[in-house]
C-alpha cells in the first residue's frame, strides 16, 4: 500500500492478479471459505458455442513501474477478507444471501 501511496500518485494502477478467474470461480471460492459453506447458484449459463464476455484488467504496469508482485493468492485473500469482516462486523450471516 505504501508503494501505491508514495510512488503511484496521480496514476491509476490495477493491482490484482494476472490470473484469469471467472466470477463463477470466485463465487465458489468464497462459498467454500464461508463456515458453514454456502451454495452457489448460477442465474444464467453461457450460451453453448458462444464465448463469454470477458474483462481482465492487466496488472502489468503496476508490476513493471512499481515493482509490485502478487504475494497473496485468491483463496488466501478471500480468507483474510472474511476474517476482517468477522472481526469488524461480527459473524457473517450467510442466510442473508439465500
């Protein structure tokens, strides 16, 4: 964070991963990290034979110009985020999403 504040003043930088992950994959990762695990419901399946729309911002500039590197993988980031929410907001209620 200090690098972004000090060295990236005035510029936008994507600081995520270069790994391509679908929203469905992220939803399943979050669901398995919750205790108790939640069920993921997909509202709309992609059409057969059609490529899904994709948007994947590149973190290459932040890696190149700010020497940033991914140090936390997705599952660990989700676990940490859920832990912070539990600490600051009490236990997470999964029934609110059902």
